[in-house]
């Protein structure tokens, strides 16, 4: 059997991912030292994230029609599929907040399989987070501890990939725009920040992938000024360098 670990909880006691069974079908799993690897069910499923205490697992699984759907799992509820955005045909969850109450990911809508980042809560259901100005695709990869800051990747008006940060107050903004506004960098600093993949508990530190001024792919970390994050639990408005050393876009 083959397996891949894709997420770990806050204290490192719970690991989640996916494994291939005898029929070569992927299944999401949750592992602890006490129980070992336990399958979470679902058809062609895989877990991508787990909350702080390890009780909530998120990922994607095929529904009865064979369409991929984001899921949220707890021991009490089992695997619950979260559906799609209006008109959507598939979705997948990529991250969950510390309490397990906010799930983020990506939804695809035909006919052009347009990707849009989403944020899900029990109160609001799945809500699309939109796009960068003039852009037409986005996907969420991570969320901060209280669920108020979402990060991911999106296309800008020219079709270039850009790392983004979303809050209810500011909506979706490129990380570059935020760094320029905070005077952390200048317009000619030469990096293309292509995707944000994780965010700190307080929402101020973002990490991701990018291309440096020499055209090399590198990871990056950006530190933004502390802001007051508006509570959005009831979100019902629908809405480096040549030697490969790391680069820190902080002050």
C-alpha cells in the first residue's frame, strides 16, 4: 500500500493524508500513535488539512455522480460533503482554521472550468471569494487561526499568477499590493509572488512560492503590519537570490 501525509495538527499528534488500498483506490486517512492509520471513508478521497486539536479533517472526495467535492470530517458526523458554489461542478478543501469551523479551498465551474476560491462555514455554507481586479481565476490554500484571513493564488488582469490575501474588510488583494502599500518593498524589487500557501495564526505572516529576479523558483516569507481583522464568522453576504538563500519581505 502507498500513502502520502498532507497535514498535521498543532501539537504533531494527528497526521492526515491519503493512502491507496488493495483496489488502488485512494482513501483519506487520519493517523495517531494510538490508533495507527484509520480510513475516513469516501470514494477516491484524500485529506489535505486538519484543525489544531486534530478533531476536524478536510479534503476532497468523489460524490455519487463521480464529481469531486470538498469534505469536512469529524468523528461524530463522519465525512460530510460541502457541495459547490452555484453552477459549480467540483470542489476541494485545502485548509481549515484552528477550531475547525472555517474551511477554504477551490471550486470549478463549467464550461471553462473556472476556478474560484471559497470559504465555508456552517452558517454561510460555501461562499465564493471572487478574484483579483480584472482576474478570472483563484484558489484558496490556507486560513489563519480564527478564519478571518484566507490566502492562495489567483490570476491578475494580465493572466499572471499572483499570491493573494483575502479578508472580509479588504476582499481579495495581491500580496505584492499589500507589501507595496506597507512600504515593505518597492515596485522594482523584481519578484513575482505566484502563490500564497500558508498563513500564521494572526494572519500577518504569509509564505508561498515565487520567481526571483534571476528567474529561479523560490519560496518566500512576507511579514505584513498587524491589522484589526473584522470578524467574518457570519459571512452571509456571498461574497531569494542566486545561491538559493531565502528572502524575507519583512521589515
